[in-house]
């Protein structure tokens, strides 16, 4: 497996780096945030379950080939312990040539010897219209 550089900090900081990498369409930075484990999982809205680095990276390359996404996560709900952290957020997403989307995301992080890393990113289309009271969880934009 590839050696990953250490990213010190919390799961929340890894999450901020994840959305920043998406907003820059930076595949290399994005993939460095995932656990060094082939059991990692990514599920895009309406898509199949993707397992492992190769499948996940290929999916992000296809999504980002038209350019960066502008994702504004909000309304973070976090549950954590010493070794894992589960975050659910509402994603407001805009991309070139597409209507804005309102999505629900679950991001799961584990603490590894290299620091906090993503093991699951699961996104689905949210029902209804985007809540009018969205508040960004951090300054990711």
C-alpha cells in the first residue's frame, strides 16, 4: 500500500480538507485523506458501492473531469469516540452546467497511525427543498 503523509489534527480538520480538495478538484489531495486500507467505501448519489482506492479514485476523476464542485457542507452532526468519528452533513452542491443540488452525506473517520482518515463517504439526494436555515459548519469556501 502507498505511504500516506501524516495529517495531524481532528476528524473535523480532515473533513474540511476533504471538501477543500473537492472544491479545488485536487484528486491527489483528496485521496491522501482516505485510510490506507482497501476496505474503504464510497457511495455517490444513485451510484453503486465502490470499494478500495482504485475504484474510488476513478469515480472522483470522472466526477471532477468537468471541473471542481462547489460544496458547502452545513448542519454538522458529529458522534465520536477515541478511535472513530461519524459526521452527517447537508451538502449544497453546484457544478458547471448543473442545477444546484441538496444532498445528505455521511462521512466516517478512523484514527490510524497516520492520523484521522476517511473510511466511508456516502451521499444521497435529500428529499424536498434545501432548508432555508443552513449554516456552514466551517469556512470551507
